[in-house]
C-alpha cells in the first residue's frame, strides 16, 4: 500500500517507515513485506528519541537538511531549516545571496526554536551547490546539494527493505535460477543483480534519505536519518 507523490518541502511524517527519494530524475522503488501481527504498531516499534528544548537548542540544520541532499527545483522555492536558541538571528548564504531566516517555535510541539529560510528558485541540474547558515559567530556548511525532483515514498514496514549491495549479491545465482539460494539475506528479486550493478551509475544525480525506524503518537520536531547515494543506500 505504498504511495508516491511529488512534493517540494513537506515535513509531515506518516506513522510507519518514511523514505525520501530525492533525485534530479524520476525513480522507482520496489519492496517486499514482513509479517506484522500486532494490532498497534506503537507496541512494537522502538520509542522515538526524547525531544526537548534543551536537546534541540544548539544551532544546527534539521536532520533532513544535509550535504548530498536534493531540493525542489524551480519554479518552487526550497526551504532549508534547522534549530537555534530563542531570539537568535540566522542568515543563510546561497550563491552569493544572504537570506535572513525566520526564527519561530517549531511546528510540532512549539517547545523548540527553529529557523527557516526560503532559497531563490533554482533550476534543476546536476550542478552541485553549497550553502552556509550563520548565527552568533558560528557557520554551518553544506555541500553537494542538487536541485531536481523531490519524491516522498511512504508505506508499511516493508518500505525499509533495500534491494541490496554489490558485496551481498551471490554472483553464482545472478539470474535467481535457484530459488533456494538466498540473495542479500532476503531472497531473489527479478533482475536484482543487474539493478545492483547499475546503482552506482545513478550516484551523481540521485540521493535518498531514509527516516530512522521510530514511532510517535504525537508530532515530533525532527527525525533521524542520513543522506546517501543509491549504491550506499542499497537501492
């Protein structure tokens, strides 16, 4: 029951796994499911990290804003954001332009202070950009930032399954002719060998951000995750 939609700066989190697939070209993901017998996912998913004003007050980017990310391209204006002390001033420097960020309580609980800056509309390309956020004498830098299409993929817990990596694939069963030989710990998938071998070809223009496995009955101001190219994410 996974669904895929095109978005620009969505920050909502579904209660199950969330995979951000962001690329300069459209992409498709395939997944395979585990069985879930509990009636309430909150009974079996790990508890979310405890979030407090003190924990998020340090000047930083939000987890989903990092080096190697892909932001929505023109005509949309992408948002970069993070956390800071209440009353702080934050400037974002992008392509020679200094942008004053808006500082306000976070949209989830209001207990933390966030800063948000709207970048100028930037056309889709494979050009790698950098940007800085400055506050109170500190400078945070991001690099390898692309602009292109942004896709959010959400669904059941099977969304966390990767296709695999070149090192886990059994080359003796590359065509999955032997259904009893496991491939990458979860079994054969049609054409998976060829897909795994070609993943590195897309590293230059595709990035993935997978939200860490967690659950919360209430909104959270931030998530856990890391930006990786397809070959390191495992597809």
